[in-house]
C-alpha cells in the first residue's frame, strides 16, 4: 500500500464527546509513531481530540509563519521551532527536543541491490534512480545528501537523485518502482506496513549531522492547556517508549 503524500490522522471519540481539538503539524517521518501516540492519548484524554497533518518540516515552517492554524509543531529539525520562537510565533525558549532521527538505505524486498553494502551500493549501474527527500525543505533530505558526500559517492550518484516533497513521497517512489532505492527514515522502514515490503541498511550516525528533532506549542494555540497535555504525553514515559519502538534515539541516549 502506498503512503499518501499528506496523511491526516484523526483520533477522537464521538464528536459529541468534546469540542476541544488540537491541530498538529508533524514531520512525515513521525507518521507511524505519531499515529500510535495519538491513539494512546485519545484513551488517556478522551476530552481532547487530536488531528495530525504530515508533511515536510520546512513547508510547515512556512505555513505556520503565514498563519496556518496549527496548535503544535513536531519538526524533523529543532531549528525550525527555534526559528518560529525567534520570529515571535511562540515564546522564546519553549521549543523542546523529543527525539534524534536516523536514516537508512531502503529497497523493495524483491530488489537485487545489495543493500547490506549501504550507501556504497547506490553506485551500481543497475541503480538508475535514488529517491531522497528534497534537501531544500526536508531535514532528512539534507541528512541523505550529507551521507552520500561522506561516503564519497555524491558526485557519482547526483544525476540519479529524484526528490520527494517529503519522506512519505520519497518512500512512495521506491514502493512504486519509480526509484530503485531510497534514503528514508528508519522510523518508516521498520513500521509494519513498510517492513514487509522492503529491506534496509542503517546509515552510520557519524556520516551525517545529528538529527535533533524538536517541537513547539504555537503561540496562538486555541487550547494551550490541551497542547501542553499532548506535548507532555509525548515526552513522558509512554511517548518515549513509543518513539523508541520506531527507531528514534531518545534525548540523552
């Protein structure tokens, strides 16, 4: 099953139960982990409905800066929440670190590409297209590009690169056969729906900048108390366990 470009997850009880609603912008690498978190939060706090939109962090930065009505932002790069705070869209110093992301080389299960060779496998002649998220606005795309450079293969493969608008589209390119391989988030590669469709090799952490992922409660949040409750749930023991299950390194590890 292909991952849609922008995914909307709604976890609520019946509409009549509550009129408290949070709109959350989340980086696409969080899709599966965040879906689980929202479901668990709905059980703990049925009085607060949470709706999540997934996409690229850079695009969400632009949307929030231009008035998009999000209450919370979970970014794949903590620098984006910091920029929002510096620009007055949230109190300064209120950004929070929730995880450190990791990248993998991912291929379809039937592929003959020796993915166990990691980034080096991408120079093979039969690898015609390599999907990465667009480095202009997707932190995972910048990490992928850095890993290619660190491995000394960037010049050899740059003509093969195709850019996804976000990680969801990047994975979709490989799933559909539009690309032979992709560099995506570990959190997507190990999620049940993708794990059965592909194989992956984790790119060494020391070959790309540390991907500190952070979030912020937007200053114009309609329900600040509800937003704080969801943030604290994600940062709490259950949230940390869920993020860890999807391959995120947790702060301090």
